[in-house]
C-alpha cells in the first residue's frame, strides 16, 4: 500500500469513528432531555459521514478509471468503520426521536 492510498483510507477510519462517537453522544444527550445538544451531535455525525464519503468516492473513481485499488486489511477496516458509523447515525436519529416522544 502506498502513501496515496493511506491518505484516503485513514480518513475513512477517522471520520467513520467520529460519526459513531457523535451518534452515541447524541443518544446520551437525548436521554437526559438535551435535544439541542443531541441535534448538534447528529449534525456533527452527518458531517463526518460526508467527509468519509469523499474518501470513498475517491477510491471508487480511481477504480472506475481503471486504476488498481488493492484490497487489504486497512481497506476492509476503513469500510467497516464507515458502515458502522452510518448505521449508528441512522439508529441515533431514531432513538433521539423516541426520546422526544417519551419526554
């Protein structure tokens, strides 16, 4: 793996993890009734997902242009972080809404 690939893969890992962390913090804020903070954290999580998608789009574009994009454990790990982050954000949105109904 070269430095160019690493520069794309590492942000996927970082932003995917950031999205997940913000989603968890959104749920915690909603649990105590702080819905403004919950929304702030959901917004931050959404921005992190968008940033991660930029890296993923770069990889897909390279592959579409015929460049070899080797599959390795870092790539698998990066995609896992991104998909986990997306799932957490989607679930956090629903859980925050449920807390609003309960309160």
